[in-house]
């Protein structure tokens, strides 16, 4: 993984210098802004690696830059393997904004590669390569403003259906890489999710900047503090100390599937769930697992 990170950082530096004329101080700030601090000695090492790979680093005053107009850049098999390792790691984090940034970076690097096979391998991000990123950018802006929009939605059997939705956010599935928009569909009172890959287009903006005003049920659960701290942070949860070992959490029930998955992952460090449908679903899942285990041990 150290090799993969070094390769990524070196190529990230190449990307910076293809777009800008930067001093070493400015380059270090660029790395730091992405929570990726490097030392001056490490930066010098990356510059040397680029030069060793026939990348013409030019200098203008204190600033460095790359003029790519007159040479070809070839990635070795080890480079490609390292980049594929990076892709797997980035995709596993399910942060679509980081994935988009890396895809753009790889696209710029690919323009310096003549070998079409290597280029295809570099640019293949599977599911994410098939998404309409221009549409996602527009959806992000509508999420930011909490707009009510009319979308042209592709149904599973192929026909299209107009859907009016008060859009809230974009999120990844907890069980796959699939991206969804979350919001309240006209005629309903709870949050729903629609896969982005089934949205053909935004047909119309119905209303802009509409605040959500809905009442939601809540669930209370108690979980070991260490388990909760190691889990993904959910800003919608209200956290209180129950005792020195456990937190008592209040969470809005806006997505039953997400809540069941979240609570199930806390087992066996979960000691209490308030009565209701979520608790019943957790118990049902545990009973299915127990039955499956008992059948295997018979």
C-alpha cells in the first residue's frame, strides 16, 4: 500500500503541475488541503520520480510546471497495479465526491498514455463510469437548496415516469456502490430513495429553496461507547451519556432499512432498543440468523 500511495501522490503532483505553475510551498499546501501532508524532502523525491520517468519539469522563478505538448508518458505494469489498488480503496469508502475527483485525475493522466489497453484499464471505474456526472452535479445543487424538482424516472421495465420530489441529499447504498437521491416524493410524508442511474433527466424545477417541515418518529437505543465511536458518524442522532460505558442515542426514523443495518452492525454491543417496528425487524433478523446457525450445527 505504501507503493500505491507513493504512486498516487506522484501522479497527483503531475496533475497539479499540468494545470498550474506552483511553488514548492504552494504544492505542499495543496497536499495538506486534502489531509495528505507531505514533507519537503518527500516532495523533492516525487519531483525526482517524475523527472526519472522523462516528465519535463520546467521552472519559472520559484514556480514549477509541466508542458506536456511534446512527449508521451507511459505507465508501467506496477504503476497500473498500484492505481487499481487505489481505485479499490477509494471505491470501498463510498465517498462519491472523492471518487469523482480521482476519476477526473485519472482522465487527465490517461491523455498522456498512447497504449489504449492501459488507458482503458486506468479509466474503468465500473459502476461509477456509467453514471451521468453532469446530472449528479445538477442534483447536488438542488440538494443544497432543498428544491422541489420534477424528474424523468426510468422504471424497471423500461418505461419512463415523471416524479416530483422534494430533494434532500445524495447518498450511497450501505450494501452496494449504488448512488441514490433521498427526499420526499409528492403524495408521501416520509423520505424515500431513488437510484440516480434510473433518473434520465431533470424536467423542471417546481419550487426553489423549500425547507422541510415534517414530523418523524424516533427510536432510542443504547450502545457501548467504543462501538459507537468506531461507527460512521450520523449527524441526525442525538447522543447522551447513559453511564460510563454506554451512550443512549435518539435517532429519527426516516430510513428503516438504514436504521436496521446500523443497529444490526452494533450487535452484540447493543443493549436496548425502544419498542416499535425497528426493534421487531432486528429481532426477526437475529432469529433468522439463529435458525440458520442451528440448522448448520444439527
